[in-house]
C-alpha cells in the first residue's frame, strides 16, 4: 500500500480538495449555460424566474411553451448529462483500477454490445421507447452475467478471463445486432437503430430520470465509498489478500456497481463511448493515481464534459448531432495526446 500512496503523492499536480471545489463550481456554471443554449436561446433572467415560480408566487410573464422547454426538455437533458457523465467516468476509473489496465472502459464486459442488441430487438419488434429502454437494460445486464459465467469455465487468472470473456460476448452481441440491422426496415427501423447506437440525450425525460437515476446514484455511492480499497487491488491479487482483503468479494462489488451504472446509462442515452476511457486519464493527470482522490475528480470532470458536449451537439447545427460522434471525435485526439505525453504502462 505504501508504494501506491507514494506514487500518488509524487504525481499530484493539484491539491485534491481545492480541485474538487473548483470543479464543482465549474460544473454549476456549465450546467447554467447548458440550460440557456440550444436552437432557441433562453435569457438567464427568464430561466431564473421560471425556476423560482415553482416555489414563489411570481407573475407569469413567459409563455407555457417556454416553461415546458425548461422543465420537460432542458432540465432532464442537463440532469441526465450530469449523472451519466459522472457515472461512466467513475465506472471507467474503477474498472481500470480493478483490471490494472489503462485501456479498459466501462463497456469491457460486453454491456454496451448487449444493450445495443436489446435496443435493436425492441425497435424491430415493438418500436416503443419504453420497450427499447427495458430491453437494452435487461440485455446489458444479461451480457455481463454471460461474461461472468463464461469466465468461470476455466481456472485461469480471474481478471484475464473476465476480459477475454467480455470480448467474446461483445463480439457475439455485436454480430447479432448487425443481423437485426440487415433484416430491419431500411426506411423506418434502420435509421432508428443506427441513431440509437450513436448515443444521444435527446429522448431523455423526467420519467427516465426517476427510473434509472436512483440506480446510477446507487452505483456511484458504492464505488465512491470503496474507492480506497480499489488502491489495494493495484498491489496484485496475492498482496491484497495478504492485507486481509477479500478480493473476490471486492471484485464482485466493483463489477456489479459499474455494470449497473453502465447498463442504466446506456438504456436512456444509447451508447456513448470514450468518456469512461479518457476522463479517468485526465483525472490522473490532475491528482495522480490514488483512487481516493481520482474517483471524485473523474465524476466532476465527466459530468462537466458530457454536458458541454451535449450543449455543442444541439447548438452547432440545425439538426442535432448524435453525441456519440462528438465524444469520439474529441476523445480520440485527447487519448492520443495522453498516450504520447505519458509513458505506457500502469
């Protein structure tokens, strides 16, 4: 444990407490700007009056349409961006600590491929957004269960078998999704499947937040509560057990919590890549590899990043750009820069 702490201290760039306070303020500012921008800009005073009207008896000088835009469109998108961005970033950092591999993302165990297949199946046979969300969530969890069951077939290194099993299961569900796209109606069903797979916050509603928000929040709470224990896994399986850590139980808690976050996020936003891969690396540049400081910073950076990208996606063009495209276009160059700047390895 000592060398992990020493490494974290050597690589500190900013004081974690001050950085977290700064990032929290930055997140609030970005959130406020996000509510104002879009195809139809809204003045900040109008937004303030609309929000305060729910708790104060203010005279309504705005149209019902404007109020509906704020409460039914902009705020749900904002809250979804905050919680999904934070959730995927923390899940990615936790998985990277668990597998001791900086190239691991929250979708490594096949959850995104399984969720994509479930969504495509629901679009093909039902065509209703509720069915899409339910099927994507169920198949996302099922893919991870299948990955875990497959990894238990051989008595090899558990972490290695989990990764290899996730690759196999992900490839299976990806091929199955391609088959569904092949037989789908090219006029109606095919565009819906493709657009959902590219990811977007466009269809998020207040009902979606009430349904999956508590699941993501619960997963975040668990991972943030045990973040200091994730450091022990960096010592290796044998050393962690020598310190009295039940590595199997800890690994299971991390996998279940991160999977619930990933599956819940995917079922309402589609597949949004690169966040869980890139944001933890940015967090390590800021506070070092100590997960006690890294996970909170990753949550704040991820929340701010996804809200910012979503604001750009719905503002720069007449038609909304799928957010998965922008996260890939931004994330890939950032990741390439990080790889060039830092020595390879863990």
